[in-house]
C-alpha cells in the first residue's frame, strides 16, 4: 500500500507542538482518516542511556509503524512530545467523532499492536475501542480514555 509523507517539521521550537512525520495509506490522502495514530518521537525507552543526539526510541517506533501495513482509515503521525514521559514510550489514537486513547509503557517494537488497535478503533460502530481483540500491550498500557467533544450528556 503506497503511503504519503506528512509535512516534516524536524526542528520545532522548544515546547512547540508540531507534526514531525508520518505516513498514511493512499486512501487517507484525500479524506480525513477515521483514526489518527500519534506517536511521540521524542520518547526514550526507560534505561536508554544513548547520547542526546542519538535517534530516539519513539522515532524508531514511528518508523516501524510506517514500514508496516497501515489499514485504510488510519493515518500515522509523529509528534514532538505527548508529555507522558514517566510512562514512555507513548502514543495516542484519535477517532474522528469518537474517543481518544492515550497509551504508555510501549516499546520500540509496539508498532503492530498500535496499528491493530487503530484498526479496531477505526472499525468500531460506537467510537470506542473494543476490549475484545485489543492487543494485551494496549490493555496494560492505557493511560487515559478521553471522550469526544460531541459526547451527549449522560442521563441518570
């Protein structure tokens, strides 16, 4: 499946939010994807004592996700920081008109689990990621589930 690069901004101002790079299936180029997988590219895995200028583990995770087959309706984007450093590596999944999920305690090898979770969320009828079929790493590593802005008020 052919992917397009998402605009690159590799030298963000300190503290600035920016898209760094990513990939999307051909179908996601013309329409907004159902799910956007955001991967923190500045994360370092716990215990990583590499020099500051070395490639970050989060960037390796993004590269692995982009090298894999990305489902239709899913876009993968790198972001400079998700501010979840105590539970690095981190990623988030944003469902258009649905819930957003934040995950931590990931590894550079978590791309397949993230893409499987993004596909589950994209195919969900109610905007929630089903528990059944969710990779174990996403069950254990969930940090937060954030409701959509359009969430109807609950009745008691």
